[in-house]
C-alpha cells in the first residue's frame, strides 16, 4: 500500500466542534478554491463522516466523506502545508475507507483536479482507478479545470 511505517504520534478521530476553526484555517491555506466556513460547518452538522488527524497535539489534516446506501464519496481531503508529503493524507483515506466499509459501503468515489498530481498518486497507491472526466468541474478561479473521477471497490 505504499506507506508502511506507522506514525505512533498521529491520532485520527472524529471531528469535534472545537476543531472547526483549525479545519477552516487549513482549508483556506491549502486549497485553490477553499470551501466556505458555512460549507465546513454544514458538513460537520450533517451525517457525513468527518475525521481529523492530530499530530503532536496539532490538528494537521481532515477528511470528509458522505455515504448513501452502499456508496461513499470522498468530498474533501486536506493536509496542512507543513505536513504534506508525510503520509497523513494516506492515513486519513485509509481510515475513512475502513470506517465507511464497516457501515456497508462497497465503493468510494472522488473527484480530483487534473493538475493535482500528488493527490492522484496518493489515490492510485490506495487502489483508486480513474473512470471518467468531469469537464470544467472546478470553476470560479483563474485555475478552472477538469476533474478526474476515481472509484475504489472496497472489499
């Protein structure tokens, strides 16, 4: 699966209301088109699976997933700029897959910017397969671009 070393200083747990400000700061500082405060709060207050990664008492990443019947959708994955490339994104996705599979999901879908090669590599390393393209999916910035659609069959 690529990431074989386990970081014992990393904790992944359900997002708490007290995490929302840190989540929003990471969102604003890392995404080209960040979600608004309201969207993050709505996801937290919904029945979405929202997990955070804590390393050395600092929130350094999060993942937000939805699930409908037997399918899940990875809606947002973000790791602080200081921790990118350290395996935290990998660990968050693996934990998300594990948790939705326990609730009956057998597929996970996601969209990713065509230009986001590190994320594409991460998803492929976890077994996600490209199944399509959503033309001009990301709009509203100087970086309008297509999204690649990936799926993972969860065993």
